[in-house]
């Protein structure tokens, strides 16, 4: 395990024990809506790699303005939960767009435009 992965694993263990107390590897805990097992170093490294891949994909989707892929977002949220991380919420980032009437930048309609 390289140094960065080892540090991330130590951070994971601190989050795990801080939230759920001590327990054996493989024991399941509930994180948000996800049931996840306490990971050993090898499983952590594998799930971390998967999370980083999905994180890049979600950020790329947002950066390019691509249509939100619900399946990708759900996979990303689950991958985040396995590492006890709060995922980036792509749907929340789109609040304030014209499609969200509670946060429209302009509530005027064509008929409301002042004429001179």
C-alpha cells in the first residue's frame, strides 16, 4: 500500500471509529441509506480506486455540461458511502438553473417586460 493510500486508510479508520466505535473488519454499519462493511486495507484500496474513478467521471460530467447520468450518480453515492464520505451532490449543483422556479434568476415573463 503506497503512502497516500495508507494515509487515506488511516483517515477512514478515524471516521469509522469516530462514527461507530470499535469493531471487527467485515462488521456492517449503516452510513446514511447505505449498509457498508468495515473494510480491511486491501478492500479499502480497491474501493478507494473505484471511488476515485467514479469521482472523476461525475466531475467530468459536470464540467462538460453533460446530461446527468442517474446510474452513475447512484454508483458514486454508494462508492462514497463505503469510504464513509459525503459525496458531491450533482443534483444540488444544478439548483438555481432556469428549471428550478424557487431559485430563478428572473421571474419576469415576456408580458412583464417594460416598454418604452
